[in-house]
């Protein structure tokens, strides 16, 4: 007769393996999409018959450490000058951000740099609010978003424009972001592997299987008319990119993935900053689930795959891992043990091997990333970095519930720069 421990163990086993196998499937699909992309002949010089007007929006709140390098990289973008404007929203900054932007504007008077400065009354209320303010000043037919720490590659904007103009079904197109400071610490090396895996698995794999992509926080292009129709960004959403993605799909458009449009960004270099950033992501995901998952699902189309995936990742997988860890500890202490027959060490080893396989498939799609150093980092990652996500998810869920009970607005946390 099965005990309570047995049932809990079976639940955790099923939840962990279901998500793990699904991610492996996404990794193989992402690799297939990578091969298709590399084989596709794209002429971004002759391939664009006419150049649309593009407005780049850069939200900047206290970004003195990174803003100059980022704006200079955007000035180097290979795109007709008369068709490009760069709008930086200096969002209630209290450091030297405004001073640096004014100097750049004076130094490059012919480059159509616009600075929109907010104050305590209309600004300092989060990224979504800053983007809505920037949108109201934009003259372009298309809007491109870069975070203040982003340095896009010279041809990246051409790739984004090329892809979104290739189909009327595309409401937005996302590029790929890379970790600029990956060698700063062991943490940034973990993040580098994580972000590459996320993009080829979650973005490339789901685009291949379901024609589904989600907007990241940066390096994407979207139709201005569409943005205006759906009311811009949701200022209550701290994961404003995910929330906007859903409304784009609800309007009947797709979000495509163009991995040749590359931008480099800075990632957290300390565990404290990383925990704050990722906790905000979890809270943002819960907001999206609460807003959409339990409403009418009619017309959601492929986006329902993402909502279910987020539910599984944030709640089912988290609870399964916690339960399995508790059962493992109880077994070691000889307090309670699983009575089911079978060699569970073998099952755990297979899960570990699948994780390593999945990560290495994703790294194989990036030049120079599939190497012995990263292989050993992945082996270590399973026991360290991945376990930190348990703390992040639990903290994010607790923080969201606490804010809801106390009727407090969810605070937006801007990632600290280095």
C-alpha cells in the first residue's frame, strides 16, 4: 500500500521529468531552427527595398556607468541617418545621466538624438511608464527598444527591420542578446550559459514548434501603430515585456525570432543584484498569470503554451523540487522513506545527464561557447545556480502574495550597473 511519502514522490518525479523532457524537446527544435537560420541567405543590404522610419527608445534611470557606451554603439548602427531617431528617456535620474546625454547630443548634432527628461511627478515610476512617455515622442513607423546597458552590433537593426517587413503577420521581431561581462565572475558565466540556453530553447525552440516567441526586455522591434492600438505598455506590469507579448498575440499578430540581430548587455555581477532582478521577474510572471490565465482563453492561440509553461515552471516544478529535496533529507535522517521499488539513484543520474545534454546542445549554436570550461561549469551549475532559482521563485511568490494582501503596488526594481 502506497504511503503519503510515496504519492508525494511520484508527483515530484512526474513534474520534474515532464518539464525536463519538454525542455530537451525545445532544445532539439531550437537546434533545428538554428540550422535553418544559418542556411538561409539573407542580404540585409539589398534585401530591404525601402527603409522605414525607426525610433529607438532607451529608458534610462541613473545609468551614468553604462549609458555613453550604449548610445555610441547605437550611433554606429548601419541604417540611413535620416530614417533613424534615438530617443533617450532620462527618467528622473539623480546621477550624471542627464549631463552625459547632453554632452553626447551636443557632440553629435546631426544624429537626431532626442532627450526626454522626466521629473518626480511624471517619471521614476518604472520602465513601462518611461517607454510610454518615449512612445508619445516617437515619429517612426517602427519602435525599437534597447536597455541603457545594451550595445547592439552594427548590422543588428537591419536584421530586425528586414524580418519585420518580410511579413504582415509579424507584430514584432526579437533579436538575440549576449552577455558582455561573462568573464567577470562565476555568476556571470552561469548567466551567460542560462541566457544562451533560454534564447535557443525558449525562443528558437518554441518558434520552430509553435510559432511562439516572447518579447525580451530589450533588442526588439514592434509596429508603432500596433503599440498605439493596444495602449502601449502596462504600467502595473513589472514584467512589461511578457505582458505586452500576450496582447500582441491577442491582436492576431506573431512575434518572430531573428537571432542574427545581436545586442550585448551587462549582467549582474553579484548574487545580491541577481536575486533582486530575478525575484522581480518571478513577480512579473505571476502578475501575467493572474491577469490572463484564469480569464477567458478564447482567441489566445499559441500564447496559451507560454502561460501553461510559466504556471508549470513557477508552481508545479518548484513544489516538485522542494518536495523531492525534503524526501531526500528525510530518507537520510531515516525519518521517512519511499517504499516504492526501484533504483532512484539511476533516475536522478539520468535527469542530471539530460540537463547536461540539453545545455550543451544550446551552447553548440554559439561560436566558441561549446568548450571544456563551459562543460564543467554546466556540471557545477546543476548543484549551485539552478538551486538558487528555488530561493528566487519562493521569494517572488511570497513577495507577490504579501503585496496583494497588503494592497501595495508592486515595486519596480532597476538592475544595478557595474
